[in-house]
C-alpha cells in the first residue's frame, strides 16, 4: 500500500460506523465513507462538534450541514497550495490520498529534467488540478483535460495560487485523445483518474471496467518513443490493484518495456496503527 503520511494540513482524525472525521487545515469535517464498515466507538471529541457534516438522503444524494465554515480555504502540502470547499457528493475538491502520486510523479519529472529532457504531460479527468499543479511545479508542460467547465475553472485557480501554467482543455477525454492522435501529438507522460461510471456530452455511457482498456490503448498511441510514465487511478469498488498491473503491463510494458506496479492508496487513522484504504493506483514506468 502507498500511504499518504506526509500531510500536516490534513488529518484523518477517526473513522467509525460508515463515517470519516477529518481535519482540513483548521476545520473539521464529517462525511460518509463506504469502506468504514466497522462499528467501533467514536474516540475523538470533535465528532460532537464538527464544522460541517455531510448526510446522505434516503431519496439519494445528500447535503452538507455547515455549522461554522467559510466558503473556501487553502491547504498546503509541501510547497503546493490548494483551495478546498464543501462540494456535491461529499467532496471537497481534493483527494488527500493522491499526495503519494503527486510525490511520485514530481520525482520522475525532476529526474528526467535533471537528465536534460523535457516532460510533456497529459492529465486526463483532471478535476480541480492537484496533479496538474504538482507536475507543473516539478517542471512538466501540462495539458489538463476535463469535461466539466466548472472543475477546469477551479483547476485554473489552483494553478494561479501556485504560480504555474498549463494548457486548459474542456472536452470529453476520449474525444480529445482521438483528436490529438489525428493531429500527430505526442506526450511523454500521462496521468488519468477516470470515473467508475459516467455519461458523455451526447449520452454515451462510460463504465470503467468496460472502457478503460480501449482508453489506455489510445493513450499508448499518443506516447512518445521516450515516454516516461503512465499513472492510472481507480476508485471502482472491487477493482483490485492486480487488475491495474495487468492492464498497464498488457498495454504499455508489452510495447515500450519498463514495468508496471499497482497498490492500494491509504490514509493513516490518527492514534491507531490502522490505514483507511482509498482506491488504488497503477504506475507504469519506463
């Protein structure tokens, strides 16, 4: 497991009976997590006084109940800065477990630049741009692609907060890949965090387990001859890290060499020896 244990501005204070209690900077949020199936005692006193709570609705969805919270605030991770705020579907605009991937990608980018090479990186399903910021900060020329205009706007704000630039694309990721392939574009590295399920702009249905292989095959056609890495994250329940390893090996290792490795991502639970699993990432490295 790759464990995100270098945070100072974020902390998983406790987890019990389907809920997380988290510190995001100076604010404490309570929100559901389907992985937390244990019904242990709630140990932390802030369960009684969170700054905001997310509650699911019996009819579907849910809502935040905000007690004492600003509309947004800033978190730091190393030399990176991100704006967070309560969003739909219990999110905050940031996934703390992904810090291990920011570190790993940044390290590979800096190593490549140290050898006198450039890094042209593609970030797909790029959300609010945490990976974009981390990779641009490390020296990559990043193309950020997401179909949601509002998310790209937030990513641009995060980039400005960090003093970095990117190429911003609001488009369906598969359509963008097909267009780049026709143009003859090439990339040295790709990061993607596709959803488990979604619909395209004209009603196309996306299911990760059905469609991800074809998407990876498209990506392989866009990689440069000197490609560095591909990182694939997956939050689909039941999709084991070993599946991601086979996927990446079958598409990238078979064509470019290198090797693939995949592990669960995790966040330590304060005051315990336990780690909360938070999806998985596969990494192909040249």
